[in-house]
């Protein structure tokens, strides 16, 4: 019987999109059975068009090439600038983009579950989501997570 990894993805920014896909694809490559439950803002990671931003505001651990006071992070255009800087740095370091990581997960049979309650709550159009997504409630995910070797909340 293979090991199981259960991940709950709750964040929908560019920088917070990487951990669930990196961990899921790595675990799947190691032979784990993996499911990711996308809820609230994490549902942004399932959209066909990934137009995600980095949110520097309120993220004091974000490494920046120069010190940026918190007040300046709230200025118009800062989020776009920080997103551009992050994308460039990742490309320069050869880090795969989110769409590639997400595709790797799908190729490795990582199961994507979209929280039906959140989809309904925010009146999201499921046509905007990629294919091969299952829509279910938390109870269905707990069937898997309850037997998982590792459970992560991201």
C-alpha cells in the first residue's frame, strides 16, 4: 500500500501557489498517492489562465533586492513590480512556472479537488477551471486525509 499525502491549498497568490504543486509533484514522483483540496483563495490555482500576483504587503519574510518600507509596499504599482521581479528571478534560476508544475501534478495523477462550497459561495464559473478537477465537499476530502501519512495546510 502506497503512502498518502493530503494537501489543503488556501492561498491564491503567485508565491503561495508554488508549495502545493512542488510538494505534490515531488511526493507523486516518490510513489505517494496525493490529493490537493483547493478552497477559498486557493481555487485561483485551478483557473485555466493563471494571472497571479505576489502580495508583498504583509509579507515581511519576502526577500527583496533592496529594503522597501511597508508603507511603500502599499503604493500603486508595487504589487505589479514585485510580481515582475519574482517572475524574473524564478526564470533566471530555472524554476518551472506554475502552469508547468500544475501539469506535472496532473501527469503524475495527483487528484485535484475544488471545494464545492467555496465555488458556490463566490459564484465561481467552473468553465474558468482546468479539466480533471473534481468538485466535492470537505467530507469527501477527509475520507482520504483521514488515512494520509502526511497532511499539510498551505
